[in-house]
C-alpha cells in the first residue's frame, strides 16, 4: 500500500478520505491540524500562540511543523497518510529530509481539485465530533449525522470548528492558493502526482483513491 500526501483546499475532504483509508486499510493518519489543535489545547505559552494562529486561519511556524513531523515519523508505521502537510515549499523540504532521516518510503501525492465555491460551502457547513474526531456535514447527505448535531458513534454533541467561520476560512483559502497550490508542480516533478477532479461524493472519491493506491 502506498504512502500518501493529500493536497487540497481546506474542507475538501482530506480528513474524510483519511478516515476511510484508516478503517479499510489500516493506514496511519497524521493530521497536522489535529496535532496542532492538541498543542493548542495545552495551557502553555506555545499552546496559546498556536491557538491564536489557528483561529486566525494563518499557518503556524515551520519550526513547530518540523518538531511535530519528527515526533510523528519517529513512531509511525507505514503505510502513512500526511493530511494538511506539507503546506508550503519549505515544509516540502522538511518532509523530504525527515523521510530520509527516519528511513521511510516516499509518498505519492493525491490532489483533490475542489473549486473555491464548493470548498466554502463545505467548510462553513462542517461539523466535528469532539470525542472521536469524525467529520460530518450539515447539508451533504452522504456525511450527515443520523440525528441532527449528534455523533452517530459517540452520541455526543457535534461542534463547528472556530476556524470554519467565514472570516478565518477566507484566510485559510488565501493561504492555500498562495502557499500550498505551488507544491503541485514540485510533486509532479519529484514523484507521483494524481489528480481527482471535482470530487463531489465521498464514496465515489474513495473508490478513485483505492484504484490509485492498489
Ligand atoms: P487543518 O485541520 O488541516 O484544516 O488545519 C487547521 C489549521 O492548523 C490551519 O488553518 C493552520 O492554522 C494550522 N495548520 C495545519 N497544518 C499546518 C501546516 N502544515 N503548516 C502550518 N499550519 C498548519
């Protein structure tokens, strides 16, 4: 099974696809956003700083990302998924060097090509389970909770992420266009890049990903 990097705008479905890959194929999922939200929940000075940056929709420092990447790669078994990393050119270099340091195989890159309008619609309707992390959506039938605002598995109230507000989402999207999107050329030249155009339905997208990784 191939290691994977997902490149996509915020709320395009990276987390949902990662969850499906974990369940069906036992992938190890490294979500940089989840690792950072964990840091932010610590009441330390660094935690508070990370929390502020996440709320604003901006990117945290590459120094912090380097630390978390090393920590994750030290223990992770293959196959792995990097979700939300790398997000800029210097992070792509951080990853390249860390993979050599920790003797891990190179990943393929899967690009979920979602339009701006669709990303905004998904981002601002997204709901998360605070217990298991499962992602739902208020309006997309395939990923709607069975009972409104309740996690199907944990039966706890779902929450909206504070960086899914329209203001923070706009900053996140702008950062994506300016800093993350240029990575496509880099990965095209460096390794294997697969493009999934206009992924609308999670299970249909998953079938396309399965065809790529097998
Ligand atoms: P995500 O869960 O991937 O949408 O990430 C949520 C937020 O965490 C982002 O808007 C950034 O503030 C921060 N973040 C996640 N991944 C990275 C990264 N690779 N580099 C810098 N900041 C990140």
